[in-house]
C-alpha cells in the first residue's frame, strides 16, 4: 500500500474530487492494492515481457484503453447493501482465518483513520461505528466475467488486469466503427450499463494511449467522466514526462532509490544516461527508461480462457464438518469428470467455491503438476488444499470448477512393453497407464467397452470352446 499512497499523492495535483458517493480518485488510487502493478496479467499474476516496441506489435493491439474502477469489490458490496453507502465500511481480506486485516475501506472510514492492512482491533478502536463485511470472491469473479463478456462484443481484444476492477481493451481499427477516440470510449462505457449499475459505470476512470502502460497511467490521472486521451507516441512521451516515478511497473526498492536521488518524475528519469541506469538497476533500469521515453509500447494481448466446467452441490443444512466437505468433493469430481465438455481433455487447474453461512463466499485454487483425468489424484489435491486453507465457517453449498485443461492422455504406451515380457498380459499384471485408460472410458461412457481373450480348451475340436471373451476389469 505504500507505493499506492505515493502514486496517489504524486497524481493529486491533477485529480479532483469525485462526484460519486464512495470516494475521491486520489483516495481510490491510494487504496488500490495494485496501483503500480504491471498492466499485463491473467487476473492472478503480474508478469511482463519486453516484446512491445515502437512500430507496432505482431500480435495484439497497439492502441489501448484502460477501464479502471478503484475498490471494485467494495463498490459491488455497497450496491448489494445500499444502506451502507453513507456509513463507515471496510471489506475484510480474503483467505485469512486468524488475525484478519482490512482489505478495502470506504471514504468515511478513511477519514476516521482506518487504513487497509490494519487489524480489526486497530480499525474498530479508531472507528467504533465501522461495519465489517466478509468478501465474496465468487460474486466478484462473476461480475468480472460478465464485464469481459460484454466488452468482447465491442472489441475482439480484451485483457483483464491484475486486479478485478481493471481491464485493457485493444482499440486498433475501432475508429471506423465508432469515430474519434472519445466516442470509442463512450461506446465501451455504454456497454457496461448492461452488466453494472449506472453509479458504478459513472465512477470508472478511463485512459486511452499507445500501449498498456500508457493507457494505465492515463487512467490513473483520469476522473469519472473525464477520460485522458493520448493519441500518438510523441504526445505519450510528453504526457509521461509529467508522471511520477511511482507509475513505473518496477519493484518498490527501485522507486525508493530513485526518490532518494531526487528523481521524482519520469522526465527526471529520462535525463539520466542509460548506461548509468543499467549499472544501478540492471534490466529494470533499461526497461524503466524505455517506458519513460515511450520507446517501449506493450500491446494489449488477446486473452483466452477456456469455458470452465462446473458442478455444484447444495447442502440441506449448513455444515462445518470436514468429512461432509470431503464427501461432497468426491461427488463433485465425479460429476465434473462425467461432463460431455470434459471428454478428450485432462485437468490442469481447478477451483473450489464455498457459499458461507450468513453470506459471503470462500474459494481456493489448485493446480496439478501434471494434467490428469484420474479421480484419485484430483480428489487428493482438492482435499489437501481444503485442509490447508479451510473455510472460515460453515458452508451451505460447494461448487467445483475445472478452469484450465491439458492435452489428451497419450495411448501409445498403454501396455508399457519391455524386452522380457513384450506386449502381453499373460502374467495377469495390468500396467498403471492401462488402468487409467479404463477408468477414463468408464467415466466417459458409463461402462468399459474393453474385453480380453481367455484361453479355455485350446485343443478342442470345436473352435468356440478354445477361447472365451470376457469383460476387461481392473
């Protein structure tokens, strides 16, 4: 949060008070947990590549728009509970069971001295009337999916940011459809009215510039209803020269060292020779200079996520027993593996979502080291993840999602031949790979269609008595 506050303070001269009931732009930027994270991301990580260069990108869109709604999750909660909009509200951090801290706070709570990252006891001592809300990740993720789906109807290139309230749009070629950049941004915002309430759409900050870094920096300086538009590289270089060094997507340590050297803006950074920056900061110094001079333009990359396979189970009564949860997981894995959409695909990434008693949700992700469709391996991993990060209270229902998939299992080595035994099953031993293939066939078809030939009376005159065809059982 330190870098978020510094970025907001540096931008405060250009950011005015918001007309929304929640907060001001500077305070929203200050509360954002990823105010200086790299724009690129899949929603879970902030990774960057140095492939964006002047002259356009081979893939993706060079012109970018950034739609950013600070404190996205807290605003969604205030939409669900409008009576809390004029009170002091804080959203608790997800994934914590003991010594819980605050994640996002409202404007009134901020004015009372409440800050993200504080312990509950500290926050309540500063603001006794503070209302605490449990996070609902399932609700937030559903809203993000609806937003991405709606924006995909306007532009074919949509890339989610590292935080839920941020999304990048590829704008190349849209001028022929919507006209000027300002009209293009209006068309994107109008699309959001289909999935979000009007007050939330009106609170979006919008930036338009070459590359994701330029678009994000423009969005950080924008105000609700006042987009910042930078149309070319020359204008982008001039625009970035006035921006603080906190806008750079680099480590906090590098920003701190630059500030100690009295380098406050990107314009100050540009005046430094590149060899000196590389000597001090390595590749980060070279990248920072490329961003500051607009020589590096990171395009908006097309983002694709397979449609998840879901299976859900509701409990008759809320339960907090681990054995019941494990039994429900077994049933959900069976249902999900039997889905037609899963045929021919192995599972790589999964997610468990639990609906908490009294409201809110809990979720945990699991990644298989090697993709598989074996029920035992999947169930074991999910149980382990649930035991390591259990729900904070009783559950009213469970949802299992298969979110990423691997290649189909190869069948070329089903019999695992070796020099001594060849490709026979005469000794009665069934190779593990063949067992897994039989299990997959049962899950897909409901019954195994495999048979084996068993020798009965090889010297019989009647051919039908020499061998028998029996069902192959593992």
